[in-house]
C-alpha cells in the first residue's frame, strides 16, 4: 500500500458456556469468531501557499510624494508674508428722526430722546459727520414751509451742539422744504432726518 493508505486486519475468537443459547449440556461450549477489516487513509497536510506581493513601486511613489510635500512646506515657510490691503467701506447710517408739531420748530421733550440717540451715535463714532435735513408737511404756504424746514434742521443741530457737546463742524443742515414723500401720513413729514457718513 502507499504511504497514505493502509489496510488493517483483526481476528477475534470468543468461547462461552452453553448457557448463552439455553442448552444446559455439561461441558458444552460455544465459540464466536469475528474478523475486522479496516482501511486507514492519511491525508497529506494542506498548507496555504504564501504569496508575497511586490509593493516596492507603491512605496517608492509614497516616498516621492512625502518628499514633495516636505519641499512645499519648506518653500511656504520661506515665502514672504502676503499683506492684503484692507479697504474700509463707510456706509450711510440713518439715525432716529425728530418729529415736530404743526408750524413748530422747537423740539418737544419726547423728541429730545431721539436727538440724544443721535448724539450717542456721534460720540461712539468720533470720525462720523452728519447731515440733518428738515422737512415740512405740504399744507399751507410753500415758502413759509421752506423756511420752517430749515429752522427744524437747525434746531436739531443746535441741540446736538449746545446740549450734548457735539462739534458744530460735524453737522451740516439742509432745508428739504414741504413734502409728502417721506411718510404716507402728512403729520409725519414734519420731521428732521439725520444721515451719518
């Protein structure tokens, strides 16, 4: 037989008294024989094949990339810093409006709070200048309303200077005259409007 295959042969005989088959003859015995045949197979060891992959090309590419990145990093370290020019854009700010009673140019106690808000803004922005434009509602004489609108703008400017300490050269006044274009309600067009630049 081969190295991986073998046949095994076994013979066995047994003797027992006659009581086994209920025959009670004296001195009588029964014999039992058995022959066992077996085949043994020895399978060869199955070891997985080890495949070694050649990664040298991939490793070389990775090393090349690492060297390139290190060179770029060194170049960035030695590059002079870029200075970007910052351009400051100044936007107009519409400040609280000051409203007046009909045919009046004096500022009521309630409207003085709006003038104070304008002053607070100017104090918080010391480089800002303001233009105050007075308006009048269109009822009545147009020439009188033109003068009234000028007085209203001047009243706001005077309070900013005299009561809240704002420099006069930061304030420009204009007379907008009679109008109904600012607000849909005529009474609200009796107003001084401040725009900061």
